[in-house]
């Protein structure tokens, strides 16, 4: 392979980073080191380390700063693998900078930089060193975009490159050409497995922006960093709805962020690469202008996560001042990048689609429209998808396709308790057909703020994921239930996908709960939802349409088990005094959500919003015990053999904080 790759390198080039001469650095942070810094015996000051540095093999690097000496030793230690380290000595100094030559075997990566003189050492900062190529490649008639994809200055063959319309693959030298009409505004790569790109904040830079001039030939190169993500973890996070309302920022930073980062850190502790994949609706278009909180304001909160983030557009991530899908997407493209793309992690091929056609009737500058939309993957994307998938030669490659609105509607049950699945996406059948050749396809969606799984096709499974914001942050709002619960009774949360080569497993994690918290039980003998108990400022008549059967006392020794991640291969076992009890699957409402949202909205003198009200869900099971005081032994086994259990001591209290 090495012999088939061309090396695009200059030798002896000079790269200067002095913060002068008109140079600008994105996210450049200045380390102001002076004599007041503790233990700065070296008396080095005014050092500026940019967030990234492009270098050539054997080239010189110049850092701005004062107080350096000839012979000072600079040590570069990889922030991802401490065994990767290099050193170099200062070769020239002035009253404002220091020069050194990087070792010829230096590789691309993030490094911590330390300077040593005698027994004194000082950490200067960290940065991404990006070993670049000699990227001069000839024009070809009709090709308006060209470039090189490389790592450590070596061209990488077989990388898929696209402008959202055309799809091509780099040649044996890592070179690509595209006959692009530049309609999409981007050229992007499908990051190959076991590579990463640099990031701005947490956003991987797999894309480059294009001008709108078709007569201009543009060269856009991509530098990749070698990593090992053969085994990796992906965390899908759906429906954030950050909007600066309902104490959402406090709930996110105080509850959600610590929980997700603890999960990221747990799996990253042994070196496993972890990535977040949003599933849309990170913001809430209604409040972009009223609350001055849109996509730009979302970014700092996204950057608080401890890993890279791949973003996906949802119906609430469009500019509500435009009644045109393309124009309404403009802000998303400006802030976060392409609205559809693909990438590879290890042996898994990921595809991100935009399945919302934003109509927004009545929207205009200064006026928020109706924010209506269609559920569809448009024709341009569908053609691009087919080309992208055609570039995946091995149809045994697992495909993980992510989009915001569901492929299938929320399932219902027939008279025999069997799950009934109906397609929701307008051209869902075409999408399913486009994926037919692949043996393993998983579709990740959000939008519904509930959990459900659909396995209608032999090669395809949809995983609709509960919301980060649960019920739009209402139940955790100050003065409400102080819990975090979705419309189907699922805890607000996210999924954890563990990938090992082509093998994968998954489960949903509730925020504030351990990973093995997969169901909640209710003792119906203890549940009687009345206004007096849960909405004293309202009436039983107002509460009745929401409480439904729970508005009546039920002393039939019935128990409900809400298993939010239930799949058809899961096993449910319930025993009472050693005797097995039947668990019947039913469609029902989750009583905890009724008192946590519906009742408290009525109590506040408001009518519960239809879209937020408690949903009937088909992942509830009913058991009838023989006694009101017996303890039930409940075991739920998932498709991977994980067992979740509860010894349900009855009577079991019905409270806002029950588990």
C-alpha cells in the first residue's frame, strides 16, 4: 500500500506563528506566561499557541514569545497516546519568537507542548499539528473542484468525496476531481474508518466551503489523523430543544451534560473512541428570535461534550423567517455544515440525512410562519444516497442511517397484541428499497420524544430514540415534578451504541439513572389520579380526559411494567411466590407522565399542549397478581442477554420520583 501512495511533501519549509503580519487563527488561544506565573523560573512570557498548525515534513516552526534560549528543548506528547512523543531544540531566537525544526518522522495529531531548560520545565499549551502535502495538482477540463486527501502527507486512495450531487473516489495518490456545479456550497469527504479530521470546537471538519462560481476551479484538500476506531461508541442524542426557557439551560448543564460526559468518559477510559450523533432539533425555531437563541447559541453547549459531535438537522433547526426549505436551511449550513453526508467509523458506514422539507407557510423577514413541513427525503438527496451507497462495495458492511423524523409511525397493537407498523416517511418505501442490498441496516430517528423499535424488513431496524429534553423540559422545570420524563414514560435520555468491528449492541440510558434501568413498575392499587392529589387548583372534570382509567380507584391487584426499549426478542418473566404470571402487552398511558406534565399544567391554569400530552404507548405490559401485598420477581432479558430485574415490593408508592 505504501508504494502505491504518492508523498506530497516539501522539505525545509518555514511555518511562522507569531500572531503578526496579518495572520489569523481560528480559536487561537494565547497563553500569557510572565514572571508572575508560579514556577516560571524560565522567565518565558507572551507565548501564543494557535489551535492548529500546518507543517511540512522536516519544516521549521516559529512560536511567538519572549525569554527563549538557544538549545531550549521542546517536547511534544500526543494527547491521545502518551507513548507518541517527539523532541526538538530551539535553533534560533529573537526578542519576539523562537524557531525549531520538527523531526522528520513527526506525525499529524494533537500534542501538548513543553519547553525544558536544565531542570526547569514549562507547559506552553497544546495544538493540532497537521502534516500537510505539496498539493499542487493540475486542472482537468470540466472539473471545477479538485484536491488531495492525505494523512501525514501521504495521499489516501479510495476515499469518497462529494459535493452533495456528484460522488467520486480518490485515486491511488489520494487525488480527486469533481465536475461540481457548486449548488450545495460544500465539498465533503466520507471520513474513512480509522481516521479522524481536525475539529472546530466539537465539529469534525470533514467539509470545505465552496464559492458559487462555476467558472472558478477550487482546490480543497483534506488532512486526516490516524486513529483506531475499529471499536468505538456512538451516542445518539435526539431533540435537545434548547431555547432559553423552562430552565432548560440549567437542566442541561446541571443534569444532562454531567450524565452524558460521565458516559463518554467511562467508555473513553480505555482509549475507545466515542462520538455523539445528534438526531435533530437541537434548537427550537419558535424561539430563535423571541429568546435570541438559535443554532449559534447552541454551539457552546454542544462544545461542552467531551467528544466529537456529528450534527443532524431537525424540523426545529430551520430559520422561521423563510418560507422556503433551501433558504431556511442557510443558517444551519453556515453554523454547522452540510445537512446530509456520510462517514465511516471502523467497519461501520454512517449516513446522515435531512428528511424534513420545511414549508413554513407565512414566514417572512420579521414574521415566524406556521413552521409546517413534509416528512420526505428529497429527490436530490435520494440520488446522492444511492451514489454514496454504491461506493460501499461490500454489502455486508453495516449501515447506520440517521435522520430526524421517523421512517415508521409509532407502532400500534392489533386485537391479539401484535405490533402493527406503518411507514411515516412520505417516500419511505423508496428509502427502504435503496438500502435493500445491505444485509444490516439500522435507522436512528428522533422527533417523537418517545421510544420505539420497528423490525418490519428482514435487513432493517428502526430505533426511535427518546428525547434529551424529555417533554420539552417541562417536567423538570422549577415548580413542577422535578423529574425528567418523556411522553411515553421513558426517562429523558439517549442511546449508547457499542461497535466492535461489525458487531454492535445498543441500549437506551435514562438521564440520572444507571444503564441497567430499563423499566418502571406501577402498582395500580396505589394509583388514583385525582385533582385533589395532583392538581388541587383544577377539577376532576378537567383532569378526567388525561387521567382516563387512572381517575378511578383500581383494586384488582394489577401491575404495569413500562419497558421503554422493548424489542420483539426481549423476554419478560414475572413470578409471584414462585408461580409464573402472564405479562400481557397492552397500549396504555404512563401514569407518572400524566401527573408530571398534564396534571401540573392544569394546576397552573393552562391546557396541556396536545403535542406534549401523555401518549398511549405499546411498550407497557400488564400483570395480575393474586394478592395486593405480594412481592413480584420481575426479570427482563434483552436481545443481547442482559438481564434487568426488580423485586417489586407491594404496595408500591406512586410518587414523582419513583423508579
